[in-house]
C-alpha cells in the first residue's frame, strides 16, 4: 500500500491539462482501495473480534471500534489542511511513510511471536519434549468465575 500511496502523489506533477493527470490519480486510488479492502481494511474488526477472550469480548470490541472510528475522524479532519499545507505529493508521502513504519512494527511483532511459537513447536514435536504451549493470556481462576456468575 505504501508504494501505491507514493505513486498516487506522482500524477500531480503531470500538468492538469493532460488527460493522463486525472486518469492516473484515479487509477492509483483505485489500486490502493483494491489492496486495502481485502488486506488491511477489515483486519481491525476481524482480529479484534477474535483476539479477546469471551469474558471481555464486548469491551474489547467496543474499544477497538471506537479507536478505529476516532482515528478515521482525525484523518478526515486533518486531511484538507494537510493538502493545503504540504500539497498532495507531500500528503501522500507522509501517509506512505506512516504505512512503512506500521509495516516494520507489525513485522517485528509477528517475528517475535513466530519465534516463540516456532521454538515451542520444535521442542514439542521435533525434540519430543513435554512442554506446555506458551500462554496467550491468563485465564481467570475457576472460583472467581463462579463467584461472578452468582452475582
């Protein structure tokens, strides 16, 4: 998505009288939407609905949706002033840079998780050590859960 955002800023260097100006802008915005829709777009909602344990799913999902809506509103409010101040090329470059930063952060997080799980898989199934799988989250003790259900 970041290279498409960078490319979406380039047609603004083409003179506005040219037929290619508007066509290239529309093409790159269409490509961005085509990659965003099945890729990064629904991830926030799909992951948020599955990542929280059942006991906290409503609170976690509402927080995820509220955060997503808040930042979408912030971007909608700051985009027009950014266009005036930085121009379309600078605005698209900024969003492409933020996209690259997000990619790097997600890559490091995923590689850390992969290392932990891969180490467990090798120990458990290749070396045949009887090791418990690393906890993804800590469950609430059963007696506390029963006391909450009685209330």
